[in-house]
C-alpha cells in the first residue's frame, strides 16, 4: 500500500533524529520549558547526560550545565521547587548554554529538513508571493511557500523548529492568501516540527486539525 505524503515525511524524520538535536540547540527556551516541568531533579541530570551523548558538538557545554544543576539542587531551598528565583536562575543557565552553542538559524533548520526530504525523493517547490496589503503578517511583505503535489492535489508544507497556538492562524492566513492570489485550492496543509510549544500538546494538535492543518511531530 502506498504511503501518504505525511507518512513518508514521518518515516524520513524518524530515520534522521539528528535534526531534532539541531532544533533543540536552535531553540533553548524549549529545553527550559521541559526542564521546569520535570521531577525529580535527578531526572533532569540524567536527561542532560542523554543529550550529551547525542552530540559531540556540545559535550563540554553540557558538562558545565550538569555541574551547575547539581550544585543548584544541593541547596536546602531547592525543596521549594519552581520558586521565582530558582526558575530565573535555571533559565539563565539554559539560555547561556544556548548562546554558547552558536545557535542554528530557523533557515538552517528548515534547510536541514529539506535536504533530508530531498534525499528520500520528497521534493517541495518554493514560491514567493508578495502580500502588498499585509493580509498575512500585518504589514506588506513577501510570503514564502513550500508546495508539493500529492495525487494531483496541491499540498502546502510548513517546516519550523517549534509551533505554538498563535502560529496556527498565521498558517491558515497563508493558505487562504495563496488560494485567492493564485485562484487555486490547497487541499492539505502539513506542518513539520519536532516540538509542540504548548502546555497541552494534544490540544494544540486538535486545534490545528480543526483548522485543516496536520502537524507531523516525529
């Protein structure tokens, strides 16, 4: 049975997990959000060790953060987990780590995913459309599209290192703007992202589905 485009993309990304590590380096605030939700602190240290093993590029930096976290949780006031000062300090540690990594740009992340897809025969056509009235972003700007044909139907692809609820209306506006501008119908919108930046990821996916957007989260 022939796989759908979404299934093919999921398969390709699962076979190339390094792109997820690159995304994590590109958006350190996501790592912070995960860390503040984890209990106990020993789990955090273990997970950082796991991340260390995934990439030699950040081995030295992760070691420093691991030691910082160990020192942090040995304090008596660590029993009062998630106080304002504690969270601020942890945020500073993680943000500092991200800055020292030499973060990938969003474009670099997207290009990495494109190259992986291309190597597997999944090719998207890029198209730039000028929005002179600011319909999509609120001001005149170029709107970039990645488009594919699946079984004769036009599919719009969005690749991003993380997605939040506020991104969904913009993606829908992009779709509607293209359809009106080109007088064509986009049958499907697929978002490829390793991170759902939301307290309730399943709810985010459900909201996207209601808007005609399929999120692929490898």
